[in-house]
């Protein structure tokens, strides 16, 4: 989930056609479980294996456990969500499984609310956080984007994708919305702790008198979609891959439409504690390996996210 304290004007043309490449078998159960309880692990990853090419790169403590605990908000299709059988699936779990094969361990996803993932990482609840999380300077330095004050130790990021942010409305009912300035006088649903909320707060300050932007923030994106679907708000905002997926799947494609262009194109990163440099570097090496061997590209194509592909992983590439 993208987050940034500074809105940039970089816009990317929306490509809804790419979402048609999404391949998900069976009906989808898009329910949010933001309760900080352990979620069902991603079964596509294997346990500790011998002969994994990059196993020696990991800290011995991780190799001994045979797993990496991943904090994630598992209600953000198609990046991470639960299928009809309750299995954790999506872009992030598939990338995690590919990383696990390189490192010889299982990456086990545990469910939590998005705005509490870094707290869980700092407390040792998770080894890493992987949840469509944007790499930016505020998170690297542990700074609250609202106050500009340092609130804790920052994290390092292993970057693996680029994505922007979109606005979407009920299909055929755009309310004249075609960009962020058009939200003045409207009601907007967002997920708490994301760039959508940051941008909405920034836009609200610019609105003229008598045209207040009302922001409704929820624990997960599914709640935002439900609120929009019911007519409780005029629009919702989330990362483009998620907005486009909602447009493609909700109500058989009859519920929503994306309006305007993407903004805030920025890297997604795997968050790692500042003191876990060996784990961080091992994850970067594993990312570069799956980019090089082609597995990364196949995963992006499976989930319709190939437009966000990176040529190599970098550490702390966010601005």
C-alpha cells in the first residue's frame, strides 16, 4: 500500500487491459481480517531445504527455524488475499514463495492491520513486513508523515515493484470526479495509513470554503470498497493494481470504474529491521535471482502487474 508524505505530479496512464491477464482459479473470498492474529500460512512455499542456492546468505537463526515470519494485511487483492478455501494467495505470496526457494526456507504470512505492521516488525512479532508497502524516506527514518516528528526506529526496504495510486467510483456514477481536486465537496473512502489517506488530507487543506472533503478511513481496503458499493461515499482510493482488480472483479465488473490517472508512482519494498542487515541483503540477492531467472516476470504476468516490473532490486530506493 503506497504511502508518501509528498505528492508528486508523476502520472501514469491507467491500463485496465493489463488486469485482464489476472489468473485466479475459483471464486474469491475477499474478506478482511485485520486483527493481528496469526493468519493461515502461504502453502506454496517449502520448508527449509538443502541445496537452495542462497541458503548460506541467511542468518543462522533463520536457517535453523526454516521460516521467515511475514507481517501482511491479507485483504488487498490481487497483492495478498485469501481465496475461497482460505489460502493466502496473490502477487506478494507468489514472490515470497519464489524467494523461499532461493533461500531454502518458507515465508509464512501472518495477518495484521496495515498501519500496525511496522510496529509488529519492531517488536519482533514478524521478521519482515511484505504488504504492498511503499518504500519512502519517512518509513526509512521512522518519521510520522502527519507531524514530521520521529516516532521510532526506521526500517530498510528491499524494493521489488513500482505502483501508483488511483481513484475509483461506482460504475456510471463518477460524480464529476476525474482527479484529486475534484474530490472537494465529496466523501472519500481510504485505507488507514496509506498514501490515499495522506493525499486526501493534503487535498482537504486545499479545498475552498463550503466544499469540504470528507475522509472516511478504514482498517482494510475491503471495508472501503463496501462503503463505496453501498453509496456511503462518492469515491475510494487505493494502489492502482488493487483499484484495477476491484474494477475487474467486483460484481462481475459492474460495480466500479477507475477515474483519472495514477499518481505517486513509487517502489513497493519488503520492510526489514535496521539491525537485520544480513537478512535484508539475503532477500535482495534472492530478488535479483528470481528477476534474472524469469520467475519474477511470470508472477507479475499472472497477476496483471507486469507494468510495475523492476530490472533489479535495490535497498531503500524510495524518496
